[in-house]
């Protein structure tokens, strides 16, 4: 399957917007479901391993169908598994154990700014002033989110882990451009996601050592702001909804929308995650933090939607590489 747009069709565009919204909602709910499991006694790496392994098993038929990718794109599959699956999820879930869900996800939204830095200083390609403005806004908003005037009240290691997730997101965007100009020979995004999950699960097996996991947590209950919930139900949500459904609906939305439009809708993920954490986990943010989060989103929107001087479209927001692996020009 090659990602394509069909923006000329009103029904196709409406369906694409609906799928993109579903994808943002599904991705945004991952942290809210994962944090109670972590607080119940599961190690963050074990939660990531369960997520990647469960989703890999669900996507296994697609991996078999696109097994030719093993011969044609082994480096892409390995890189996607290491960064897009293992790296970003491990860093993000580890950050959740130390800082609020909304803060961790907002820090991840520095990724578009970091990608612009990669384009400008590593690839030595020009970027627009609007994109640079987006970087400044994202950095300033982040300063409000972490309340730098209070001496970084949040856990320093948690902030570094969230920043590590943002750095892995840069890998998403760089890898998303691999083969994007190959036309009909572009790697199938569903196949890349399936093998990325398999590679990520294999790597996480070595790192997380799941045989040391406290399995009794999965048969017990976790708590959403004091409300008991079956831990297994949260895990099923993470695997089927926040991983498999989120990735698939995201890919299908790009088939009906331009990558830029799908990326803009994906920006709602941070808002959804913050609101869900507020309602379900009782993680209240101060007014300056809410305002800073809005500025981060604005900066990310400007940074990812501004085309560089060369005319290549910018990559989508967080999660965009997973959604747009075969879309043309998504890495600038």
C-alpha cells in the first residue's frame, strides 16, 4: 500500500479527518492507561515491552504479507524498530513514572524543532523564518511548562527522559523520508510498522527482561485517580487501541489527506492526553503551564507546517513518521 492523498474527494477528505481524529485520540490515551500500571508496580520498560509485543502479535499477519521488506529495506526496519518503537516508547513511559503525562508529551513536541535543527545544521539546508519562529515558540512554551523560574520543580531525570523521547522522534522523521520518493516502489507503511513492532519487541526483550516482571500486577487492579480498574483491561486498551488502532487509522488518514493536514490534526494528541490526564488521573496543571502548553503546540504547528526554502513540505507532528512513512517529502 502506497500512501496517497485524495483531497479532491469531499467524502474521502471527511473520512480522512475522522480517521486522523480517532488516531490522535487513541495515541493520546496511551499515557493515561500506562501510568496506572506503572504506579501499580510494573516497571515502565515492562509496560513498553507488553505494548510492543502485544501489538507485534496482532500485526504479525501484515509482517508475513510484506516479508519482502526484509530483503529490500532491512536498515529501515531496524532503525524504525529501534527508534520509533523501542526508543521513544521506553523513554516516554519511563518519563511517565516521574513527571505528569501532559508534561511528558508536551516535551516530545520539541521534536519538530529538533528536526529543523537537523535539516539546518546537519543536512545544511535552509529553513523558513516561520519555521524558526515555531522553534522559538516551542522552546519558550516548554520553559513555562516546566516552570524554569521555580528551579525546575519537576524531576530532572523525568525531563531528560521526555527529551530523549523527543530525540527519538527526530529519528521518526528522518526515517520517514527513506524511500518516500520511490513512487510505487515506496515501502508499505503498514509493513514497516509491523516489522518495526517486531524489531522493537525483540530489542525490548533484551533490555526489559520480561521474565523478571511481576505478573501478578496484570491479574490485579490499578487505580485511575482512586477508581479501581482491572489492570488487564488497561493493557488491552494500550495494545489494541493506543497502538494497533492508532497506527492503522493514522496511516489510513494520510491516504485521504495531505501529510500536512494529517500532521496538524495529530497535534490534538497532546491536548487530548493532557485533558485525559486531568480528568482521569487528577494531574492538574497551573495556568502558566496550560498557557505554556498552548504555546508549545502553536510552535510545533508552525514548525511542522512551514515549508523550507527549497519547497519541501515539513514533517507532521509527533507520531507523524509512523503515519507518513511512504508520503513524499516528509523529512524536511
